[in-house]
C-alpha cells in the first residue's frame, strides 16, 4: 500500500487530499469502509488552538505538554550548538552545557557591550 498526502501548497506536506493506493481490491474496500465517516480535524495553528480551547474549557488533554515544548527547544538548541562547534550534541542537554541558558552570548561576553 502507498499513502500520499497533498503537495500543494508546498509548505503543508500533510495537507489534504490524501490518497491510499493498493492493488489489493479487498484492502481498498477495507480502507474505503474505514474512511467513509472520517472527518479530519483542523491542523496547524487552527487545530492547536481548538485543542487548547478544548483542554481549557472541557478538560480534554493539552495538545502540547511542557515536556514536548522542552524537547523542541532542546532540539533547536542542539542544532545551534552543533552548528557553532562542529561537534555532536548529546541529549538531554545538561545544565553545564554552554547553550543551556540560551543561544546568545551574555552581554558581558559581547565585545563592546557595556
């Protein structure tokens, strides 16, 4: 089976329309039956805000946890640190890592900063 998402616009690779392709006719029928009543939820910012609203007003699960946010920031931090040093960065990033507190040098370390 092959699954393809829409490719237009180019910056939304997971956008509709989706295609599920197979040469197995029985599998195609099962896919069709499974998707017959499927209604996709909004994605991207709209979906995130609807999920956040549901969490705040209806007690649903938060769409992103603080652990999720930390891992995202840690990944970006590792990319910056690795780019600057040319070396791999081990996870998790520990407090003693030079980029742990941020990506920019401290004001006292910047030449010419007062």
